[in-house]
């Protein structure tokens, strides 16, 4: 992949413009699904779809960005660089692999510097059968009031209570309680929703025709916010199926240097999650073999990331906050999910390129 930091952007509008321009320059058609709301600066929002390869391709690689809105600042850089890399495009084409780029799964969060959708839903906790009982997160219920106090920054007693929870139960339990997903507090953190969001429905609408003829599907969903700065953890993204996990590890294990981790066996920096987006493949494309990873790039320490998320959610509940506090909290959130340095961007592109080539080779296995 062309290692150009020029593929990254400073805003959603700029990112979308670069993505659309790269598609036009590559002579590829764009299918735009327009969001019902507008962006932070009044701009149009959309999930833009670009496909390279015939619709009857039996092997399809999906590369997606901005499942978690603000994390799109990383993912869009990878997608733009890929579209401008003729060597990468030739490699996929020669292997008979069609590549499906899904730009800005959650364009609202991308534009407004939020991790969640306009419904305050974590998109990657929203893929449930809502006709059935939803998971109950009792640990989050216990923490909710503590996580979102009346005042920000939190008072000393709030800080001490949080530290006491971590000391007694451990950081992993604290992370799992917050990030696992919950359906009880619509204005809380990591809310999974009471029904499918616009992004959920649109992703499904895209997958059905785009993968109708696929026999094998791979998916690399680009994320940020967990792990050491600049390191791209390959987190298995799929059902708890031993054969599929083994296949993912065969495809993407970078010689032991970048092993594929899993929330199912506790090897990932991510806590176990519910309502994952990748489950939609099994619903919409049951005829295809599926293998996927979330490419998770580290930014700041976990405690800083969780604090930034708490601050930003508090801000949504307190519109009376001053402009100075609002700007500071938004900047804090962006820094938690996007490291704006050349070194970090080069590391992102290098590891994404490797993972995409590995996916092409895996899809081409006989």
C-alpha cells in the first residue's frame, strides 16, 4: 500500500471527499447511502460503498471504517491509501478477489466526533435479534451513576469510588462492565439499543446484493483505542467456532509477531462483547464461508480512553457546558482514538497493507 499520510484527514467532510476522489480516479463507481441527519458543519452524511471486482465474484474482501464514528479518522486513511495503490489493487484482482470498501459505517459519529451513532448506540453492540430478550449487564448497572456524575471533572469521592472498584475487582472487570454492552440506560455508555439503528439496517442492505454470489467472505473492520500505541491487534471477529478461529489464525498470524487474538479465550485486549456487527454476515449471506478480524490500533492507555469516553458522554447530558469545556472534551476524545503523528499513521498503513494481502491469500486458498 502507498505509505502516504496524505490519505488521512482532519474532518469527516475532508475524509469523504478524499475517498470519493480516490474512487473516481480509480474509475470505480460509488454507491452512497445518505444518512437522514447532517454533519457537524451541515455537510451531507453517507455510508459510501465502492467495489472493485465483478458482482459475481466468489471471493470478497470487505474493508470497513468508522463503525465507531470517531475511529474513522484511522480507517479512512487506510481505505484512501488502498484505492490509490495500484500494486495492491492488482494483487487483489489477480487473485480473483473483489474488494468492497465500506466508508463511514457510522458517518454521524465520524462527523460529530462521537464514538456512537445519532441514537447514542454503540453500533458494534447493536446486532441482536430484538424480538428476543436482550443481554443484561448487571455490572454496568452498578457503575452507571459513578461513570456519569453530575459534575465533570468528577469530584474526589467519585474518583476514589472508581479506584476502589478497580482495586477490588480488577481492571479487566471494570473494562468488561463498561464496554461489554448494555441495553438498560439509553443515555449511558456502550448502549446497544432497543432496535436496529440506521447504520445496522444500511450495512445489511449493502451486504445482501454485494455478497449475493460470494462463496467466501473476509472482513477487516478498522478500529482504534485498545493496546499499545500504533500496534494493530488482529482480533478475531466472528462466532465462537473453533474451525473458523483456526482459519483466521492461519490467515492472519504474522509469524507469531502479530498473532490473532480472541475475546473467547481471553487473549485479546478487548473484553467479551455482545451484539457484534459481523454476525450480520451470517444473517444476510448464510451461503458463504466467513472469516474476519477487527484491526485494533492502540492509541492511549486504557484508563485514559475510558476517561475520555466518560467525559464525552457526560457532555451529551450537559448541554450547558461552556464552549471551552466542550472543545476540550471533544479534543480529548479524538486523541483517545486517533494519534495525529506521522509515525502512527505510517504504522497503521503498513500493518493494514499486510493484513489485507493476507486476507487475499487466505481467500484464494483451495
